[in-house]
C-alpha cells in the first residue's frame, strides 16, 4: 500500500498543473489514474490563454509534422486538436474512455490498428489519419472538428454542428487555438434557434437525401 501511495504521488506530480486528476477504484480493487485534459482544466474556457497556445512547441513536433505531411493535414491544426484534447499529455484518459494525445476512443484506435494507444507516435499517427478523414468528409473546418469530437453521425443527424454543449465548446476552443485569437461565430448551430453562433450548417437540399439513407437518422433542420 505504501508503495502504491508513493507511485500515486509521483504520478500526480508528473501531470500538468492544468489537468484535472481523477482516481477511480474499480470493482476488482484495481486503481486507475486519469485526467480530463485541457477541457477539464481551469483554463479550458479562457479563450485569451487558449489563443496564446497557437502553434505551441512540443517534444512531438517532428512526429506531428511527419504524419501531417503524410495525410495532408495542417500540422498547426493537429497541435490545436492535441491542445484541446489532452493538453499534450500522452497519458490523458477522458471520463468517456478516450485516450492519449489525440484522445482516441477504443473503437477508433482499433480501426486504425493501434497496438499501444498511449504511445505518442501511434496515437498521433492514428489521430491525424482520423482527422484527415473528417476533413475529407466535411467541406469546412468547424464541421470536421465537430465530427472529430462527436462523430460524423451526429453532424449528419443535425445537418451541421450538433447542439451539444461539449461539442460546440470544443469547436470554439480548437479554432481559438488554431487561429491564435478567440473564435467568433457565423451561422447558428444546427437544431438550436437563438443559440450560440458557429460556422458550419448544411442546407436541406444537401442533408435530407443523405440522412434518408442512414438508418435511424432524421433531418431536424438548421437555421
């Protein structure tokens, strides 16, 4: 027990000051240390601070540039995603089970053949590949980022950025880091009249035929 306490203390001290640490004791007695990344930090909604994280240097820059070049993604965008996903902490685990620098869910990690999800190079490689897929799927950056966070099905379902607080905040934070200035809006988030503004809505002529082909999906309209 003393040994575990010492290891726990060392692990907590090693985590970034901005991370929110959580200790879970599972039914079998095993203990899981996780943090909720930049989104759970006290600076998570400080858009002035986030803007200053634009193109932040890190020890993984070479890896980021390698895979960004391979998959045709702006490396500055990859860094923005890593900033808001994990605050550049490769050991980050979300409360939903997303892991690593680019916060990949188990199914996504499996899809891209990851063997060690917390390995920075594997995580970045799969994360950039997944981000590239979203960028190819959606014609604008806000929707692509929304899909990276909430899944492409949610973006199709709502005909644009889903009206989930987590997703709308995520998109604002990621674009703030990417552009280096607090991000402002454009069109209304899909499905929420009078709600906060973000660019990225579809029109009925584009979405309705597509949604009609997806089981369980319904076009809810956009403003």
